[in-house]
C-alpha cells in the first residue's frame, strides 16, 4: 500500500472519451491535508462513523451467540471477516480518492455496467427495510428492558423519530459529533463489562488459530453463525457507504489517501476490540452454563445474575448506543447511495452536479423508508430480534460476489482507476481469493437462510 499512501500527486488527466461521465463530486478539495500528529487525530471521523454504522445489533447477536454456543472456537471467523472488510473497504477508498475520472465508486461500477445503478438502488431500498427491521426491534427492546417501563413499539417509535430528525436533512458534521459521544459510551459499556467478567487470553489465542468448524451446539448451527458473522462484520452493501462519509468530510484526491488509511485503520482496531469484548461475555457467561442467546434480554439478564443490576444496566447502555448509531448510519448512508444510484441511472453517461444526490428529494424519501417502515416489525407476534438479525445478516452475504467482482474490475483496470493506482499483482491475488470466498459465502448463505426459514415454519 505504500506506493499510493505516500503519493502526493493530483489526479491524472481524465480520458477525453469518459470525461463527461461525472462532474463535480470528487473534484480537488479545499479541506487542508493534516500534517502533524495532532492534526491527524483531530481530522479522524469517517472511519469511526462507518464502523459505528456497521457495529450494531448484528455484531452483538453474532458475537454473543458465537461465544455462548461455541466458546472461543469460532473466533478465527472474526479474523477472516475483519480482513475481508479491511481489504474491501481499502480498495473502495482507493478508487474514491485516486481514480482518474474524479468520480465516486458507484459511478465507477456503473461505468463497468449500467445495471449496477438500478441494482444498488433496489438493494438500498430492500435492505434499508430489512436492516431496519432488527435494529428497530433491538433499540425498542433495549430501552424497554433497561427502563422497565413502556412497550417495545413505543420506544422504537421514539428512537426512530429521533434518528429521522437527525438525518432527514444531510448533516454529516453533526452526525460525526454524536457518534464520537456514543463511541465513548460503547467503549465504557462493552470493554468495562468484559473486563468485569474477566477474559481468558489463552482461550482467545486458541480460538484465533484453530481454523475449525465445531459440531452444532445450541439452537443455531455454526455455518449460520459464521456466514452471518461475515455478513455482519465482513459486510457487503454497507461497505459502499464509506465513500459518502469520506466525501462529506471534504477528503478528495490522492493527497488524502494517507489520512484516510490511518482513519480507517484506527476504526477497524476499535471494531475488533469492541467485538472481542462482546464475544468474551458470551464465552465466559453463556458457554460454561450451556445456554445461548434467544432473546435480547438473555445476556444482560445473566450479567445481572453475575455482576448485579449495575452490570446489566451498563451493558444495556452499550447495546442502545450500538443499535441507535447503526440505525442512524444505515439511514444516512443508504439514502446517499440510493439517491446517487437513481440519478446515475437516469443520467446514463451524462454529468452529475456535485450535490445532486444529497439535495434530491429521494434522499429524504429513503431516510423515511429506512426509519419508519421497519416499525411494523415491533408489532406483537412478529419474529424476535435474534432470529431477524441472524437471517438478515446471513442473507446479505448474497450480495458479496456482485460487490467484490465489480470492485475488483474497477480497481484492477487502468481504464477505470488509471495506471498510477491500479491493483498490483498481489492485490489482484487477494481480490481473486476474496471473490472466490464471496461466491462460496453466497452459496452457504442461500443454504443456511433456507434452512433457518424451514426450521421456523
């Protein structure tokens, strides 16, 4: 990565045949490039915002269930998922900052094939509702359980309306500030309760190096948990929202590649630490008792038995912070992407103005859809929080080949990203491995989701 991390050059001249495809969004930024350590620290933000968008109900359930059912033995899957996400998103960011056309990642995918735009618009709408289904249920259950008053649907309505007020009109800087406050709460909650319970360093080390798929233990099979974990941590569609946060920050051009790299590296370290903390709680509290997570309240209830009411409340505050930031980040990022995809689809090869997708009415329509339509899942009798989370996160892995394959093409070929920044041989080798893994993951995703649905009928 050093070749493009150290590059301080501007964009290459765009080719005359493609220069009208996009105008504006990725023009050279007037935002100053940080030079000192303090300036770097103060400029960090997009990585933390996107990680808190990813770190929500999916991580809590996946890590808690994996730790409760299988101890530390599946922890190597977490490593695989984190590596996948780091490589995927690093290449996404490289294209966003360094491509020769001065365009966004979605525009590059649409340049590869025009059907990427309607496909991503459709995915944003469908998954916007499905992501919101378990997040809405989760935030409602967390508030109801920690306060002991009100109903799940009432708290869900309150939290979703607050999220709607925060992102109905694009306001990235305000969102970044709110997310940094919630990050502090998350860290105190999850790391604090994990240290309170006491991790097992030897067990963690064995789990990271075992590379084995254990026999089924508990209600959820290891393949459903592993594939769901890749969906929740390795990610798919939500990897593509990071460029919008980079752009909103004012980072544009290869000169911001270094600060973007360190911003994202820090964010991934934060994500790993928080995920390990949740996993530790499942492995140390649930696994020795041969119990698993079937409801939102299972792990906090056990924390209450071991640590008292204080431990339970502390953990619930972390759950609330994780789910609420994820709810906000998904609505913001998917609304950006959905409106951008719609405009790119309609424009064809014509140019787009710099702020078209952020100011378009469809942005607000998608925000409302992502935050209000999932409230139907809080009606009594609907599937539970844990079941919704596992199935949705496993299902989203089906998108991985589409995203991985398209990303590989636009970052490997000079006609898209330019000769200066196209993938080198080892990056193409990594992408080949990830694309093959994505195909296999998609196959297992279809299989495990069908099995999960059949078992629930």
